[in-house]
C-alpha cells in the first residue's frame, strides 16, 4: 500500500492568498483504493515551506509578482512613478488637480452657454473686488 499526494488545482485569490486543492490517494498494487481531497489556503505572510513543492513555487511566483511595484507614466506630466495598489493615472495629487482643471476648462470652452456664464462670473467677481477698494 502506497500513498500519493498530488496537487489538482491552484487558484490565485487576490494579492495575498493562494488556494491549493490537494488529492491524497491510497494505492494498492497500482490501483487507487481510496482518496481524499483537501483544500488549503496559503497566505503571503504564512509559512508555506512545508507545502507541496509545486505549491511552494506557485506561491513564490504569485507573491513576488504582487509585491513588485509596477511602473506607470503620469497622464499629466509624463513622469514615471511606482504603481501601488489600484490603478492610478497620475503621479501626485497636484497632477490630478491639473488634469481635472484642464478637463473642466475644455468642457466650458466647448459649450457656448457655459463659456458665457464663466465670463459673466469673472466680470461680476472683478466688479465686486473693485467696489471694495
């Protein structure tokens, strides 16, 4: 009677977990007499050194890939920056604010009514400041 442990499937469950399904088979004269399927969850911070060698390699690859910061280019200034967490377009809050103001101004310029409202608001502001002096 011999025992055979094999990994049947591996699923990546996000940035910090790997789910491995293992099958333990009991063989007698080359034929499978009994079997048991178990599922183990491996965390990035847990000790998975005693796991199946295939699972260890997968865990190392997956966790190393997720730990590396990705490089991205800022959509505003073009400077490269480390991508951490969710997908970001801008390298700093300043660039995000500049891009937002450019987008807002393009919307105002493209609509004649909004452009006239903007100009009138500017005139009213200047009048109020001049009257205070």
